[in-house]
C-alpha cells in the first residue's frame, strides 16, 4: 500500500485467456511504483477474470463432506445492459448495474465496491455498518467477511497443484470442481502471528478477548496452508444518524454526521499500514433493496419486468398524456465512496495501555465553501472534545503541498482560496481566550501548555512547556525555543531560519504529541486558516 506521487490511475494489462505463469507475472510487473496502491493488483485481476454474480446457484447447500457452501444470490441489475465479454469471453465482476461498461478505478473490484455484504473473500476489514433499520444488523454482522469465511475457486499453474493462480473464472463450487479447481474456504483476519507455527500454539494463546484461529487466510500463497490468524470482531452495527434525505451533512444536533472508531488492538505490536474506505448509498423505497435480486432483472423472454426502468413514462390519467420520470437505473439506489490516504496505526507508548487516547486532528481542505464542496473548509476534528482528566489526547494533522483543484474540479468550483502559498495545506494550534475571539494569546498568558504533559512527542525527546507551545504553533518547524536546552540545537528557534508568518516553510503534516491535560477548558485556533468569513478553524477542549 502506498500513496502516489501523482493522481494517475495505475497500469493494468489483462493479457490473454491462455497465458502461462511467466506471462501473468510480467503483467503484474507493469504496476507503476510512483502511483497510488491500495487494493493489490491481483485483486483487480481476479475480479476481471471471474464471472460476475448472475445467480447460478442461489441457496446454501451441504455437500458430501458436510461443508456448508454459501452460494451467491444473483445481483440486481435492473434493465441495464452489462457487457457480456471483457475480451476474455467473460462477463466479469467488473460489470455492475452502476458500472455496466466496466470502467476501472485503481485496482478496486466494482462488484465488491457496489454490494454489501459481499459473497466472496475480500481484502477489506469491516469496521461498522450504519443501517437505516437496526433490525438488519444481525444480517449485516453475520454475513460480514470479518466473521463469515467465504469460498473461492482456486486453480493452479501446475498439475501437482503447488503453484496457485491468483484468479479463476468460476464463481461457484460446481463449475469450479468440474473444471479442475479446488473450492477453498478462506478466512479474514486482523493480523497474522507467524511465530505460532502449530494449531495448539496458536489457539491456546487466545486471551483477553483476542481470539486466534488456525485457518487458511484469504491471501494464502497456496490456499491450503493454515496460519495463526487473529480473528476480527463482527462490525459494529447501529442505526444511521438522521440527516435530510440523501444528504451527507449535519445531523439533528447541528454537527456533521460522524462515527467514533475505537482502534483495534494488535497483539504483535507491529505498526500497521491502513487505508480507510467509507461507502454510502442513495436509498429508495421504489423496490425492496433486500429482497430484490437477479430474479427481478429485466428479461423479455420470460416476460420479467424490472421494478425500475430507465426514464419510464407514467400515465397519470390526464387524457392518456404520459409523463416521463428522470430515472437512471445505473444511479438508482447506488453506492458512493470516499477513501483516505495511507495512514499508520502505531503501538501505544509504554505505560499507557489502559488509558483512552483521543485523536485531535484537522478535517477539510483548502478552498472556500464552493471550492471544497462536497467536503468542508479546514476545521479541527472534533471541534469540541470533552474528556476526563486521566485521558490522553494525540494532537496531529496531515496536509499536502500538491493540492490540485483546477479544472475539471469535480463537484465544486475550481480554485483554492486560502492563505499562504497556493496548493498547500498548513495548520497550527495556538491558544485563545474564547471561541468568539480571533486573536491568540501570547505564550506568557497561556495555560494550555503549562497544564499539560507530553507523554510522547514525534521527535522522541523530552520537552518543556514553551517548547511544546512553539512546536504546535510552528507545525513542528521548530523543536525548541532556545538552542542550549534543545536536544537538536539546529532545530531551535534560536538557530533555525525564521518561520514564514504564513507557515509556508513549515511541514504540511505534523505527527504531533500525546498529551495529558489538567482539568479545565482550553480554546485554540489556527492562525493561518482562521479567515474571518465562514472559515473558522477553532476548537475547544474540556477536561473534567
């Protein structure tokens, strides 16, 4: 996984239907290391070479080995004409109702992106489901790949079945076995523990709510060898917060709809590289989304009419004058998504295993209200944080020096209105008296830093309160105030070149510090982005 140095889509060459192992590996080697990568190349390749879910087998069956096989219910495609041939003779999983022509975006699999729960192993791990109806939660949780292993057809390059292909055309057991494949049950996991090399060593060390299982992971090299897997919990499921219909905005309390994610515990203590994906759908009650499947797809031969059709005409009884509805069945009840850049989850500092750690970050992007749409302008997140005195706060933020909001600018207008050098993100944090004030306090009048203690800071050195204050104010450009008390004298305000007053020479991203605050209320703002219009970058910390 990596971020790209440009926004171009990575390369993909689908090859031919009769390729050998070396030819397939050469295709993989065409991946550009300068372009972003979240799902692996193999994930898209197997999606492009697997038949889409047309509903060949529709019910769970029990085979002679007493293994329950969950066969996919066919997916609803309405009256959309999906391509039947991707050039390899396959109507592949890259074709869906909202992606009938198989357009590619990175290495995501459109079928997996558009449907949940997915019926096939997937590299994603589910965090939460915010449902329109809480009664659906047991279904979502039980079918999540977090807890429900799924089968995949595994084929091999050699007759001895020692070198696994990463793809197969077959999406059901019968066709898989009939064509020489193995129908394998594969598991998702939080992480692997390679040091536990037997089932007994693995499963006997489960403790403190951490369950370890000796099983075959979805990314197994041979789809046969079991490994020690830390199992995932079922995703949290609860009713989605209210917003006005089909609008991603504020909820009843006037704040943006949000979800508080409690980060998982990794027994290995290894740093994890992650990307976050949020999917959401435009809903409709014109058909039952949970009971409508491939049996309702438009099919003129048996006379099946889709419950929704493209731009239909309706008769309202006005002397048989029909009216046309604006319905695009590729967009009707469809899925959207947002993704993060790559981020890291790191081990806690020693001695703080039981404390709650809150993340105080920055949301939004450069621009005015119409340029950032449908995102928002810079703001602290959360902009009001209410904690207890024993809790810890990690203040940090990320930014970019290559903000690109030129034409075409997506949903908002082109442009990047803001302070400082165009195309750059910068943030800092300085104390103020109240949320009504737009001038920060001089350090001598602050108490936010004298009433806090750094239990961890990005450079790993001990700091005094004035050093912490200047680090936050300069986004980490300065480590300390004076050289003679600075662990790295060249990084002090006394020795380093002057900070640009608009933070242009400060880092765009800041790993920050983990702080313990005394009881009180602390108000803060960003000097660069708190532009007195509708761009108010202020926050409040309440410690009880």
